RNA sequence: GGCGGGUUGCCCGAGCGGCCAAUGGGAGGGGACUGUAAAUCCCCCGGCUCUGCCUUCGAAGGUUCAAAUCCUUCACCCGCCA
C-alpha cells in the first residue's frame, strides 16, 4: 500500500546543454519514471482516440494526459476514484497527467466555435473582442461557469473544484486551474486573466495540500502551476517569478505548465522568458504544443514535457507525418502507393501496412484507418522527442535539429512564404 | 393490348415557362486542425480565350420574345388493368 511519502514525486536533471536552456532529466512518479524531454500523448477522456493503451506503450509513450473537465462530465470523478484512479481505470501501465479544465475556459468560452489558430495572422482580434452569445463558458474572478457540451447542464469550476476533481481522478501530475486566453485579448484583459490565474494558483496549492493530507492513503500527486501572460515579456516573467516562488499552506508547486497565447513565431522567445525565470530544478511542461518544428523550439528553451492533440487529431483525417513533411495519405497519389507511410519509421503501421492500404481504409471510412494513422503519428512525435533527448546526451542537438528541419517541410496550403 | 407514372450533370435526387449551368446529398479533387464540443470543419466540383461566351436536363421536331419546365412523335424503364 502506498503512503504519501514513500514514492514522492521527483525531478532529476542529468545533463544540461551548454548554449541553451535544454536539458535531459528524469521525472519520477508513483506510477513510473519519465525520461525527459518527452512527448506525452493526449487521451482526453481516458483513451487516446482509436488506440489501445498497450499500443501506446508499444510505440514508446511514457505517459498519457487526460482532461479533468471531460472526465468530470463523463463518467464523473467518483467513478475514477472507485476504479482506483485514472491509470488503473484505463489500464495504462505508467504515469498520467490531467489538465485542470483551464483550457476549456477558453475553448468553450470566447474560443467557442472559433479556430484558435497559433498563427497570429490568421486570427482576427474582433473574433474575440466581439464576444459570443453561444459560448458555453463564462469566467469571473472566482471561477468559471460551464454549460455542458454534452447535455446543456450547468457546472461550476473553481480552483478548489478542479483540485477535488483531479484528486479523485488520481493522475500523477495535475495542473493548477488557470484561465487560458488567446493571442488577441487586450493587454488589460491579459493582466486581469493573469491576476485570476495567480489567485487561483494560491487556492490550488491550499486545496491540494488539504486534499493530500485528507487522502493520505493515496499515491502522491504532483501539482504544476500554470504560467500565463500571453505575448508580453513583463507579464510572462512576472507570472513565472510569482508562481516560481509561490508557497502556500507550506507547499510549493512541483513543476510548471506553460500555457495560453503562444504565437508560433514567438514561441521560443516566450518559453525562454518563462523558463529562464522559473526555478531551474523543477520540470516544465509546455501545454498543447506538438508540431515537429515547435518541439525543437520548446526543447532548446528548456521544456521537459509536451502534450498535444495535433498528432492524433490530424491522423483521424488522414494527415500523416514523414521525415520529409506531412501529407494526406487519403489523396489520389496514394491509391496505388505500396510503400510504407515513412520508410524510416519503425512503428507498427509502417512495418506492416502500405500507403495504399491506409488510403483504402480512409476512403472506405474504416475505423482502423484512424487507429493505424494515429499509431504512426504518435510514434513519429514520441520518437522525434526521444531522438532530441539522445542528441542532447550525445551533445549534437543542434546538428540533429538542422538535419531534421532541413528535410522536413510542412507542405501547407496557406500561411507559408 | 389499355391506362397511368417516369427518363435531370459521375451516382441519387430537387426544379415543372424567364431570377437555371440548374437546390440538396453522395462520390471525386484539395486544404485546415497545436493543454480534443473534432472519425470534425472549410473550399472546389460542365467547358472556355471566364465581370462574358459555349454546350447540357432520354432523342427528334414544334409552340414561345424566352423551354429542364408546354405540345407531338419515337426509345427505354416502372406500376395497375387485360
């Protein structure tokens, strides 16, 4: 039987790069270790869509990240608690994370029915400022009121509620409840949101401490504070400083998440501000980032773990990664292409099936199309970050990065050139 | 043999004198997706020398300023009656 202190959370840095913030380390949790930098695939509702846990393990996933808001609505935190926690419930043999529901403040709030583009040029500020009557989430200083996207019922989240839910879900690493904003909220609004996030961070620490003491029979859960501040240097650094030094109820954050508005072009700069301000010896998780080129930027700016739905989401609509870039395997040129998706890939899909077969499955709307494409994309991303870790250990990260980016071209139809 | 219904762009299917190159679906072609309201969403989809022109709504002929829409004949399909 676990006791709160017998397998406590820890983070050990094994090697730091000389000319960047990049480092190699190990995060230890009650359910196992994570060698960092690492990509953590997302299984929002306690499953990576279309892929079984065993397959996720086989493709090299070290941990999975689920979502407190979604699991709260269905099946409910009590079910997860009775099941013995998230990992046991979904039969995942390793560490787990849960997001707090902070992202849903945005995605169901002002971001409702909007494309929350990472590219500042494709996101119009009036889309945010104009407001939106249909939105399902409304924020105030104390918390957020959600209208369930499943049945329309009303729900109230606060720092305390999010902690209570995440404690019942029982992931090894949980996140503080924050307000996620977009690239185009006004500066005064970003300041307001950041103040709330700061306020909620203290309340999360307090509630987390209380719940940890009450449930002393359960494995220790690590709490990560979330850094907001949008694109503003002073706000990001202030948030990083404040949360980095924050202590309440006698505890501090075990690690940090970097969230919110992150324009692709300034991703590295912003993450660099944050990570050079936060305490060096604690793990940093970059929330929601996972495009290949962005992962390099994150790693060299001190990010230890990433999570992102992109790999699995694009897989379900037939986009697949290769070392040369991504392409749509359901397109006409692949009907009779009997090569693997990527001949350099070692995944289950690439070692057993052809592009033509995947193309056929997608066109026939067969469910395994999503499974096979997701396995491939998740493997591609997990492996890419694994290769970054190895390159850092070998001292040739920059060469590895140059070589990859030199070959990898995201053949996007827009926003290029 | 008689009566009735039908034949529309790759497929299904609206339209029933002008606002019709012709509504919708599907298929097909392409794109997007970054703490998952997402097996979703968006765009294109007769041709061209493309703010206009040409050829299309079973075939041929006719009425009309104007026909996918009305009339005649023919071909094929589907019902019901003999």
